[in-house]
C-alpha cells in the first residue's frame, strides 16, 4: 500500500513562510501529476498547485506569485510547496495528491495556520 508522507505544516504569522514536503513510500509509476489541495473549515477542497511530468505548473489564482511547487529531480517521487507571504486566508489543512494513470493517492493532510 502506497502512502504519502507529508511534513512542514505549522503556525506562522502573516507574511511568513512555510515549506511543505510530500514523499511517496515507494516508487510510483505512471504518475501524471503531483499537487497540493487545501480544505478550510466549512469550505470545499480546492486545488492549490500542481506539477506534471513535463514540469508544467498550475496554480490557484489566490496563490499565484506567492507559492511555488516543485518536484525532486532525482527521485521524482517527492513534491514540495514553498509558501511565502502567507495570509490568514491560507489557513487550512493541506493535502498532497498524486494522480497516476490508475488512481489518485492522498496524504493525511498537514495543518497550516496563519495568524494575523
């Protein structure tokens, strides 16, 4: 059973930075995209950022210019989300997603809290 291991969440003040990491427990084949979603209390889950095998990236409008998604070039099985200039509205549980030809994999989520 493949697991996604997330780390890097926490509490930060407005304007601060955090870096999230997500690694798969074993090599995955046929990966199409790796990405991060977030879900705040009472809100729907939304895509924050994704990256495909060609290194093309996609961002939610609300995080463009502040967040950067990247992949580990060596293993291709780790994805990062660098979050700068954090705002209180970024507060949410952030979930890692790996989409393969066969199925989606999800992490347990890591809490990001931005205080004003």
